[in-house]
C-alpha cells in the first residue's frame, strides 16, 4: 500500500477531504502530532472524527 501525505491548514485539508469523500475515494485523516494552536487542534480533531467513516 502507498500513502499520500497532504500538509496544510485545517481549511485546506477539509477541502481535500470533501473532494475525496464526494468521489468515493477511501482515505483516513490521522494525527500528525505537530505543534499547532489550540484552535487548529480542535479543527483537526473535528476532521478526524468527521471523516473516520471514510476508511470503512
């Protein structure tokens, strides 16, 4: 299996995740353990929980 890593703000990652989901492409949003602001951490957590169903 190969992986594609996409780096960006929560808003940019939301756009990519929405595109993938709308095109029935399976993907997984994972934690990167980076140094983010508390606001961004909440946004990343939201993305992870929102798109968790996309991996099944």
